[in-house]
């Protein structure tokens, strides 16, 4: 997949994070809600239960969103020290 194909997924992922639709769990997991549907993500192994990831093997917007949320959480923890 080219970066041009990933860009729409990244843009949608940023919107999911900004609208607080990502719940970060332990052990590299998260629940990302899109259009009212919860998607279970493992952002360390880059797996998701969505069609895009399971069937096509693409890194979906849910994985991107979970990774962005994790980065945001880690940065906040570092800045709070």
C-alpha cells in the first residue's frame, strides 16, 4: 500500500482521536468506536476486527487511531512529570 492510500485512513484516525472515540486498554489493546460500532484493536501487533484489516490486510483507521492515542497518552505522561 502506498502512502497515498494510507492518507485517508490517517485523516479519519485523527478525527477519531480528536472526538474521543478511542479507549486505550492494557497490553497494547484499545477499543475504537466508529459510527457507533466498537472495533477491538491490538495496536502493537497491528490487528483489528474490521473488514479492512481482516480481509484486506490493510492497516486500518482503527489501528492508526489507537496508535495515535497511545502516543498522545505517553506524551502526556512525560509532560506531567
